[in-house]
């Protein structure tokens, strides 16, 4: 029986569990096997002989004066024959032969032992690894189970699921792999430790190993967003003004970051300088795209809008939206990214929505439409004067509560409303005419009096004076007026001259008069 004890001791050391747990499991297995073999309801107890290392099985009975339950009780006289020291009320142990346990009972005991040992091992693993989530561990590929990899951690096994693997990687048995502990599942059937090669924590742990400034906390990693196998964005911040956080992570000629990229099989890494200002941080996070401006829509809900130049839109969004998606995950903000053209169209649409499409029907109250009629028109869905003016009398009569006299009143109010605009246009035209007359009145169209009196012969008809088109002087006007009798005078007024003379108050008499009036002379 010493072999059993030694086997228990070896098993405890291999599995890394307490030997007492294995002993208790073996005792429980023996009790189950005994009940199944002897098929009695007796109380059994298993005990280990520490001197010999042998396991012994006992049936326990209570010593009483009068037996009521023969299975669990025994009289004092019978008890003394087995153990002379037995007394009433004490428990008597009656040893049972373990050799009598059959093969089936032994197999049952074996299953119970394995189950108990497995539960103890899982509890031990959970206690050891549950507090180490996110820790970087070195593993060896032990076997491949479908898409998952089973890794050897030393004391236990770990599982690397397909979803926690990078798209760029493939492994074979006995390959050495660096992973981070993702979680520890005590209730799973397979290995309880789940490790990952796709978690952002892997990149963070690799930077801590490669960059001494991060290890001694001079440079702090503020966040990391990752899409395994494609791109990673990591935000860093320096506590020392003299230390460049991004430069420290990149290293001399990029040696530090290149080492991490090789470990990740060529995955792209963007190292971003962290900022407390979300606008500045967003500008850095969306690199390599150049940002025109950033506006915060809702600070409470962490919602911002980013405007980029039209040529930078595809670069800012990235392949399949990857760049802006990683930036949003890194910031923890919702980002709406738009081009300058999209923003301009959006603003124009918003401005157009603010413009009222037409004057409301209520304005017709000032032009003779009753309030009751206005309310009936609005209830019928006619809310603007433009819509009302486009309706025929027959359509107006179909509206509930509108009669013939009401139709006339509506049409009159609409006409009065539009009449104000026609009156305004007429006034504007008249004002323009007056301005034109005033402007032309400045031209001097009357020849000099002295010239007419000295050179004009009596009875000679004076030609029609003309205004010089470019404001000609008095000499040119006089020469035109005294043209000889051989020259046919130009009796047709120049363009705009007739109206000008008429507006100036000269009339037909002024045209045929040889001598200008005193008023004309003064003018």
C-alpha cells in the first residue's frame, strides 16, 4: 500500500497542488467504491496509516444499550468483543477488507480521483493566473486543435483561440511565442488560461520591454487602439520636458519600433503624441492626414466633427475607414469626418431650410381678410399666400366653410397684397425717370445769345440746337447753330434730347423761337 502513497505524492508535485487535496480525493473515492460494493447504508470512513502509508476502510457504528437501527448501532456487549475500551455513546470502528473491492469499484474510484485532482488543479491555476491578466508570457506551441493553438506555459496549458491570433501570423508545433494573458476561465473544459496575440496590451508590453523611458515611467502610454495584422495607434506622453515621447519610442534610426514591428510580423504602428486637449489630440490621432479644423459638437457625449481638405478626405478616413476608426477608439470620442465641399453643401442646405418658403396667410388680415377665414385656410392646409394665389375660385369653394362672398374677399385680399409690390415697382420706375431727366438737364443745349444776335439775319430760321454728346463747349455749339444756308440743318433731336427739353419746360414754342427767353438766358 506504500505504492499508493508514493503515487499520490508524485501526482501532487506534478500538478502543483496540495498533497492533502489529493489524499482527500482518494479517501472520497474509496468511500464511494465501498458503498457500491457492500451495498449497505452503513457509515464508512477511510483513513491513511502515516507509518505504513496504507489506506484502511472502516464501518462506523454507535455504541448503545438497546439497538433500534442495526445498520448504524451496536450493543455494548458486541462492541466490547471488538474493542475492549468501548463505552456507551462512543463510536466503534469496524475495519473492512479493501481487497474485497472489485474491479468496477476501483475504476469508479479512479474516475473520482481524476475529477477531484482536475478540479484542484483548475483552482490552483485560477488562483495563480487570475491576477496576471495583461501580463506578457513566453509560451511554446504544444499542439494544434483545429483553428486554436494549445500552448505550454510551464505549469499549465494555455489556449490561443483563432480570434486572438493575428492575420499575418502562422505557427507550428514547438515554436516559441510571446503572448499576453487575456483571461482565466475556471469553468471551461479545456485549458483555463486564454492568451492573445491580437490584444492591444501586447503592443504596450512590447514597448515597455524595448523602450527604457517607458519602463522607468519617464514616458507613459496613454492609450492604444489596434486592429491586429493591419495597424496600431499608440498614444504616449512624456513627464520630462527634455524627453521627446515619440522620439524615445521610435529610437535611433527607428531601431526600437522596428524591433516591435518584426515581432508583430510587419504590422504598421503609428506613435502619436498625447494631448489633454481633445482637438489637438484628434489632429495628431488622424495623422498622416492634415486636418483643416475640428469642432466639438457635444462635449458631454464626446462627439466631434473634423473638416479636412477634399484631397485629404480619403487619407483621413483610411482603407475601409480604418484610420478614423482607430482614432475614434484611441480618443474615446465619436468622430464625424467631412470634406470642405460636404460641409459647404451642408451649410447651404441648413441656410435654405431657415428661409421661409412663402409669406404666411396671416399677413392677409392686414389686407381685408378676416381672422376666421385665415384660420379656415390654414386648417385646410393652405399656409402661404403663394399657394392661395395659385388656386382657382372653384378650388376655393371646395374648402369647407368658404362661400361665394368669402371667395371674393380672399381674391381681393390677395390682389391688395400683391398690389403693394406693383406700386413699389412703379414708384421706383418714376424715380429712375426723374433721375435721368435731372442728369440730362445738366447738359447745356441753348446757344449763346450774343452769337445769335450778331450773326443771325432777320427772317432766317434758326436750326434746332443739339446737345453735344460729350459735353461739348460753347464754341462747338455756336458753330453748329450758325451753319450757313447751304448746310441743311439737323432738325431731329438727338437721342434723349426731346424728353429732356420737354421735361425742362421749353415745350413746342421753345423749339421754334428764334430768340431764347430770359429764363433760358439765365439758365
